[in-house]
C-alpha cells in the first residue's frame, strides 16, 4: 500500500461541506484519481485516528476554460465523502 499522504490530497472547505459535517458526520476530501474506497478508508483512519463508517466517491472530468483568445484545460479530480461513526470528528479547519 502507498503512503496515506499520497491518497488524501486536501480537505474541501466550503459551505456545503461544512453543512455535511454538522448534519451527517460526513467529511469531504480531494483524493488521488487512482485511489479506491479501501485505500481512502485506511488513509483517513490512520491520519486522523477516527473510525470510518462509509466512503462514497465521485470523479469530476476536466473542463475547457477560456481567458481572452486563449483556451486551456482544467484538470479533473476525484472527491471522496467520508462518513464517520457517531462520536468521532475531524478538525479540518485547523491551520486554515
């Protein structure tokens, strides 16, 4: 297995993710595109010392963007929604 810091890239800190944290004990992370649910579960448990109840993932494709005449492409990413067991929590706002 690879290092856990290669699996989890960064947490997603938005209003929608904050509402999921409060209401459903669900945390959102940007993860490596080739990672699977088992690797994500082990990485979260090892990094934060919590117990994971479930993992859901979504792949987002890259999009073409324009600035003036020139066009470019934004890279795609994979997002993971990690649900924790009752009583566990992660402080994602630490250091933000």
